[in-house]
């Protein structure tokens, strides 16, 4: 071991003593060395973090791996910045250059040190031995760009080239730039994200970050710094310095050295970094870049690693230094010798962590190793070890650490049986400062720790699961064929030719959502000769490759084989038949059942209608007459009334309600939100004020005693009309005389509520009100399954909403706000991100000081939200910064301007609904749809915005819904799903086939479709199973995720992907949960030799392929033990019957069945 000086006299009293890791001893003088016993787990990082809180610290590790592990641990424990100087990850005298990510990270750290950032500098010993550019190098070469500054494109191009940046077509990595007209994409060294520079003439208009994956711009910045692209310079003076030193040092003919010749031309040849000292008169060590008061900490093994590295340097110099075309710098010119490095270390106060128990000066930390806490999934009590620890150490405070939000949710599920109270903590330091016994947080910490003073334990996933938590850092991945295919596909532009292995060359048309066999899916759309189209499932991407050969425009398009087209048509027809069969069950019962026959409108109804203060529009009158016609007929009503907001749909519903009450029936008005329920209640109460009709409201604000009285009134039949949210569908609400259900905005309800509503359709009259019919509703109405009334005539004096699609700009926002405020009106400012909504409100206050701003969003407590909305309604505020909570909110007639941020992220129906919040009076209303730059939006988003901006006309809702269906490429599911039944045959053919199927049903016939052919394990659960486009907006991203989900080989892989999805895109929506769970079923079914699984609400079947692993005798045994549930149908089909109305029930029953069959296989 090197002699780095003796322990100072002040520490003699500390020999063999202990210390708290939260208050570790501090080295003081230059010769002061403190020896600390390396604590277990991640406690080393805690000790270093606490030391660095007193003075800057240079931490030296024996290798890159230990530096990376320590970096993530330090990030968890440290309250000061962690500045890593990573290794080049090349060998000494290597002919390869380091990855640009590494150079970028190194330059960032050197720049931060130059700026005086004080924290923990983390460096492997081999990196510490490298020679660095002088301290002045970076400072003299930083370029600063500011919004509003002048920038000459050609001059800037030359500057980038001199700084070492590379011109490319598409920017992906640090050190690259691309110029396209007034747009310059640039990935500056030292930055985490690339920058998009938007020029206006020679002026920088905006600077925005953008995602290199999707290439979409994100947040705006005011200033950026451009660091040089290399640790050496290729300026004329630097090249001259290189030339002089190269020719002086090496006795070779420079003209025979390619690297030398390239350097003279300012070309950065691979491995040129190994000659870095030749570009400078003098180099520097890292010690010259850190501040004078920086202390040093050495991890165990540093001395041995330094010696080994120096030996490797000398060995490679000897072995490689024989090539006259590539002469090598002597070791002492390229690196700092070991003795010089440790002389520099010796000159600073230092900590040395040791694992040597014989080191008598070493201080012992007050910490111990955690006991075994692993979760044994196979044990009867998997959590017993953890439970015992928590019980035996009841005074120990415990912080659980998960890698990410997705993992945190998974961990909370695993720990649920222990019934622990686990509030979320922001950080380790926040937990220490708090008082909770237990908490949970997210961080990339490699392992836990257990302090004895204070008594605190950190339990990471490593202790519980034993696996190393993955690092979420950018790194170069090994590229397999699948990833290469995905990348090629993600770079596809519409119209580009592609090759399908089975069908030849076609043109890529994009990604479309289609319905196949009871589950939603997305397909690649391809066009072939004669206008033929092919839809390729995303799990068949291995069949698709980029076309290369002739020019794109001249690529030969092959003719699609008629056999394949016929098979696709037959398969689609089979799926439509499945849906039609389900519809037959519901609608045949409706036709057969005697509905409520209401009284023909009499005098009282006429008086009620006459009290309507407005003249009915022609469309409104027609809708009223159609509804009355339905109600007085024998069959139950199922009608959709479609009309723009404020066009009089509610009056249609009130007329129907009055007629039902007059006939002695109760009416339920079902709305999606509590706020809307209260408004409907007030409107109905006012409208029925002159009648004897009794109206009740059920909401979360209804007190216990009042709720009891209301429920009793409903049960006794005293209440005629009850208004509320989906709580009205619960069993506690008994409606003995229910006759009419009025549903407002059905598409706002969840799957479970829609399932409940579906069961009611055969029993009672249902009237659905909607501003924009969702495509499912529209699809059914078009097919003649549900009746449709359209109210497209606006009331008198109602002006259309002027709609502007604008790139977001403060001047536009200020002008819009002032225009409305100065005329005494009110403004909705929609910012649909709760975590930044307060910041958005503050920006509005700064932009328009005269505005009175309030904030409303769905995460506010119900009463607080109601108070804010009430205050806004009563004009105590004139600007409401809000989320989409207002989509089905209360009417505010004086609110006549709405601004919608990131309008490109909303669906067409939702934009139309939001725009309908304004323009409730005769004032001209304005809607500003604020977007990022056009290049940052998807093609579908641009289409949606074009569609809504073109539909300024009042009554455009119905038109927009049809348009929405075409853009999305799918209709809504005809059942309990949220996606249409379109198959590989396209929209038009699908609608034709559906129409024929519906007609066959109404004629009492079943469509005669050929039997389906086997396509592997097919699963049809009549549940939505897809990645919704509002969850992953980018088509290419969805394509990649579908590919990865389909490629998973195990549940563990699938779970890892699930965690990633949550972290990248947020909590999983139900259709995606279904897709993941369905994929799990597929994994298990493939192992058993299952060809197909089908299930509905009451029954299902499992079809086995010819190579199934299951013995028929096993199936016989299963049937004999549960004949009421199972029966064989032929030699290859097992049928089962269970109540499976919910998705959860369906999955559980099938999972249990597969588990049973798997056990039988194992036993056999």
C-alpha cells in the first residue's frame, strides 16, 4: 500500500472508535488521513454524501463498474450534486473512439467544475490517470445561443464544424446537427436532450428541446451553451501544435500515417483521443480542475487497480508500438504515472475506506448488514422473513425503495398482505426529517442499509427480490434483428415502399387500429397494385422490411394475391358474425320483450311543453316526436339524441321524463360528474317547478341522514326523477317503478358502468344524450341497431365559435385573455397537466396582471372543486386555469373564450366538447387551439386540428364524429369494448358486411361464414386489448411497444415491460392492462398446445391443436368432477360455463383453468 501519510494526532483518540454515518468524522489538514471501515450495503454512499455536505469531495473508485454503482447510490443519499467523470471505456492506445455520450458527460462535468459547482466528483482510478485538456480549454470554446439573438446559418455551420460537430440527416446523438431551411437540429455536448432552433430570417425565434426518438419538440428554453464536440481542438492553431509535436516526437514518415493526415484536414479519426496531449502545449490532471478545498476519498482496491492499469498501459505500448503508420505516445506522455497521481492525492485531506480488519486506525460505522429479507414466492408465506424483521424491530424506521413509479406500484401490491402504511416520501433526506415509521420512495439505489444510530433501515428491491435493479441510463444496446426492424419501421414515412415477404412490394400507409376476433389491435396498412390494401398485424413485423433498390417513386408495386385477400375477407366476416351473435342476444330480447307502453301525451303534457320559454327548432321538434313515438310503442326505446352543446337536448330529455312520470314510472338521469349532476338537478327542478314531480339528487355531497331519506323515498316510489352519477347503478338504490333511463355523455363512463347499462337495455327505455356521438354509438346507429335523432339547428342568436389553431405564443395568449376580460367576459385556460397547472396559472397572472385567476382540476377535493366552480360561475374570477374537468362541467354563459394548450394531444370529439364550453350566449365566442410547431405534431393530430378548425359551423358535432371515425381508422366496438370491429378489409367493406350481418340478425338468421383457419393461439375475450392512442400518442412508439409486447417470452419479461410503460407514459389504461394480461394467457396457452380461447359473459371454450400436451383423460377427469361447468365438444374443444360479466372474472376463470390443465400436464 502506498504511504499517503500518517493519521493526525487529533484522531489518535478515535482509534477503534465508532461513528454515526449521518455525522462522519472529517479530515482536516493536508497530511490528514482518516481510515474508515467500509460499511455494508449502500451505507458507503451515505458516508460519502454526508462528508461532501461539508466540503467538495473527489471520490476515486477502483473501476468503472463500482463508479456507476456508487453514482446511483450517491444520487439517492446526497444533498449536493454528483459529478461523474466516466471512463472512456476504451483500452489504452485503442484505435476506437469513446462513444459520444461518454464524451458529452465528461465535458459536462469539466464545464460544471469550471463554473464552480461544488459537490461529489466521481472518477475511476484509470480515468484519473488520463491527461485532460487544460482548464482554459472549454471556457475559450463555449458558444452561447439565446432566443432573439442574431444567427447567420453559414457562419454557424462553419463554427459547428470547427467545434467538431457532425452534419447528419437526423439528429440522434450528442455532437450531431442537421440544417433544414429555417430549422436547425443540434445535440449540444453536455446536454441531455437535443435542441431545435427555429430561425426567423437571421434571428433565433425559438429554442426548444426535442425527443431524439420521436423527433418531436417539447419544452422551450431561452439559452443554451454549446461545448466543443471533443476533448481536443481541431482549430488551425491546435492542428499546428499537433503537427509540430507529432513530427518532433516520432521518427516516422508522417505521410504514411493516415491518422496524422486526417488530423491535418481536421478529420477526427477513430482513436485520435489517444493523441490528445499533442494538441496542447500542456495538459492538466483532474486535480487542476477541482477546487483547492476539495477533499479526496478512496474506495477499497484503488491502489491495486492503479498498478494493474499502469502495467496494462506499458504492456500495450510495447505490443502495439511496432506499427510505423500509427506510432504511439510513450506512457508518461499519454498518462500520468502512478506515483504522480498518488502524490497529488497525498497533497489533500482524505478519507480511505478499507476492508482490512487489521487496520488499527480504522473507524467503525454504526451500521450493520440487513438480515435476509428475500421474498420467496414458492413458500406458503412468501413475506415471512420481512414480516419477522418488521415485527422484531418495531422501533426501526423503514424506507422501502423501488426503482421507479411503476416498480413502486408493483412493490406495494407485493407488500399488500402485510397491511403496511406506506406513505410516499420524496427522498431519503425527507424521510430522515419526517416522523413516519415507514414510507416508500423511488430511486436507483443498488442495495439497502441498516443504521444503528439512528435506527433506520433502507430496504431496496435487491434485498426483497435478489435481482440487480436495472439502470435507467442511456446506453448503447446490442441491436438484434427485431430492434433493427423496429427502428427501420419507425423511420418509415407514409408512401414509402416496403417489402412483405409473402406479398412483395407495397406502400406503407401508416398504422391503423382495427378489431380482430373480439380484441382491438393495430395493423400496418400497405397498398398494392390496383389500389389493393393489406393490413399486417404488428406482431408480424418480421415479415416487413424497408424497400431499397430503385427510387422510391419508381418502386414496382406487386399485385396482391386474390387468395390472401379472400382469406382476410372471410376472417373479418367471421369476427363480425361473433359480434352479431352477441348483439342477437341483447336485441332479440328487446324485440321479444314487452316494453313499457306510456300514455299518449295529454293536456298536462301540452301545458308542460308550452312552458318551455323558447321556440323549438325544427330538428328539436323532430327529436321530441321521435322519442314520444318510441315511448308509446310496445318495444323498449334505445335512442341517441345527438346535438351540439346548448342545442336543446336537455329539453328533449325533460319532455320524455315528464311523459314517463305521468305514466307512473320513475326516471333516472345518469351523468358522468358530480358537478354536472348538481347542474342537471337545478335545471330539472326549475323546469318542473310548476308540477308535482318530486326530484332527488344523489351525490358524494349528500349527507348520511339525507342519503338515507333519499334512498327510502326512491324505494317507496315517492321520488319521480333521481339524478346522479354511476352510484345510481349500485344495488343500494332500489327503483321499483323504473321506466326511463336518461344517459348524458355515455362515452364518459367506464367499462364497468357500460356493462351495467348494456344489461338494462333489454328491460327499460333508454335515451342517450351526446354532443358528439362516439363512433361506437354512431356505428350502431348507422347500422340500424339504435335509433338516432340529430339536432343540428342552432337556437336563435347563437353565434358559432371562432376557432384558431395557433402555435403557442405568449402574445397570442395575452391578446385573447385581454379581449375577453375587457369586454367583461370570462376565460377557460385549459392546461391538462395537474403537476404543472399551478405554474401555468402563475404565468397567466404575470402575463395579464389584471386577470383574477382560479385553478380547477380533478385532483382537488370535491368540495374545493365545487367551491371554485361556483365562484367562477358567480364571476368572482374571470380566468379559470383548468384540466379537462370542465369537459362535462357547468354552463357559464359569460365564459366566451377558451384556450386549449397542447390541443394536438386531444381527440376530435374531445376538442369539440371542450370548444362547446364557450359560446352559450349571443356573444361571439373564441377557441384558441394552442399547439407546438407543426413538425412536432403527428399527421393524425394535424388532421384532427384541420377538421375542427374547418367546422366552425354550429351543429358540426355529427359531421365531426364521422370524420373522427375515418381518422382513427376504427369504429367503436359493438359490445362491451371501446374499439370498432373493422378487420383487415378496410372501413367501407367492414360497414357493408356489418350491415348485412345486422339484417341477417333482424331476419332471425345467422350469417353463413366459412370456418376460421388456425393462426396460432388466438384469444377472443370480448374485451378491448390495445394501446390507446391517447396513452401513446406517437404511432411509431405504439408500433415499437406492440413489437416488444409480442416478443416477450415470459411473464417476467412482460412485467419488466409493464414497468417501463408506466414510467414512460403513466398508469396503464384498462385496454392496455387487458392486452398485457391477454399476452400472459397466450404464454401459458402456447405451452399447453392451445389453439384458441374464447369467452363471453356466461360461457367460453378452449380449442386445442393437434399437438397439445394435454391428455384427453385429464379433460375427462375435469369434466367428471365439475360437470355443471365443463363439457367436451368433439375431441378438441372444452366448453365451460361461469358467470363472467366483468373483465376480472373472465381473466380469473381462464387463468384458473389453464393452471389446472398445467398441473395435470405436470402430474402426467
